[in-house]
C-alpha cells in the first residue's frame, strides 16, 4: 500500500471561516508540508481542483482550492521524490491543449513526477461559470484524453474538435516521461476508460447521499469496492492489457481519521481490508488548524501507519 496525502485546505467544522488556518496558504507552510510528507515516507501529494465553485456549494460543506498545477509546481521545488497529483483535474473545464501544456510543464519542472488524475466533473454551476455545457462533459472528457495523449507524443497535430480546430499544432517541450493518467469516478464508464487507456483508477468509497451530490454511483462497503475492482480487472484484461499494471487509489471516510481522531489501530485494519481487495494507494487528509498541527499529524500517521506497511513490505 502506498499513500497520497492531500493538502489541508479542505473544510473542518471545528475551525472558523473557510475551515482552515490562513497560514496554510503561506509559501513557507506549503514548502514545509511538502518536504515533511516526502521525508516521512508518503508517496504522493495531492491538491484538489475547483476553479469557480458556487457559494451555495461552499456553504454546504464544499472547499476552497488553489490552482493545482501551479501549486504542485511550487511543491516540486521543495521535494525530489513525491509524485504530484492534481486530484482530480476536470478535463472538460479547459481546452485539452492547455491541460496538456499544464501537466507537461509540471512533469518537466518536477523531473518526471506528475500524475494526471482526470475527472469529468459534477458541479453544474461551476460548468456554467466556466462557459462549458454540463451535458457535454463525457464527450469533452473523451476528446480531451485523445488530444492530450497526442499532444504528448506527436508533432503537427490535426484535429477537428467539438469547439476547437487544430490545424497542425505541436507542443514542446514534451513531458519528461509518459505521464500516468488515472481515471477518477465510481461509474462503470470510468472503469472502462481506465481499462482501455488508464494507468490507474481513483474511486471514492461513498455512501448513497454523498454519491448523489457528486453524481457518481455509491461504493458503500469494502465489498462493494472489491466487486468494482474485480470488474475493472475483467475489463482491463478484455482490453488486452495487464490488470496488475493499474494503480487503484481510494479515498474513503477513513481518509479523515486524523481529523476525527479515530484509533489508528482500527484504521490499519481498514487499510488491510482495502489491500486485500486490490487497493494500491490510499488518500490521507490532515488537520486544518495550522501548519504545526498538520505536520504533527503527518508525523503521527507516518509512525503508526506507514511504518507498519513499510515493515510488512
């Protein structure tokens, strides 16, 4: 099992205003957090994407976000090993050539550490604010994947897009190496995409209420998740690819264990059950009260959880 730590600007009800301490937005805090995550043995650092969410969504428990590739490039300068993940980049929000350039640049400046976790998106109001047709999101996603792959591997690209035309475009420099693409989402369609071209799949272990909010099918139990992973493996084999090459990164209610204060012994048991059904990477959230609290939580998790899994490996 490997571990992705998500930067703590998510909401936490015990803290005021936007749910996190303002100092977490300071450059020094970002650099200290990234460096500590690497030193303590975490495998990846993630920032979420919401460029224009509605105030209604924020008031209902949504969260702020930084521009993902910008902040990950900043964190790249403070680290040398951590994988850097926009989690997840909503591809329909932008022209695919712009997305390809952003991620390729992140990969270059980080020495080949970018991972593109890609999503279709779910906030209808955010699509409207960005001038994108919500009902086109699946078609736009599929088109973006095709164009991004070509932008990373070809020169003189010609493509008649739904809303753009590439006459003979080239994007240089290319990424430092082939950037892994992980497909986010719980649906069968997301698993089929991952099976056909993905290097990984990023489901979220949601119950029905939260799944309805994010417009994705629920995966309520570890057994539900295991069945979905088995389905992914069948689809991947059917696509003529080796299922064992896919990363499976999961976020669940247990990702908030450092916020809720639950016992880490039970948490380790949950992770062991996830590993048994095929999960390879787990997302961890950290407290939002300030940088010292966040760093202490990283230390605690590394000692009590990462140490056990590293020893088992």
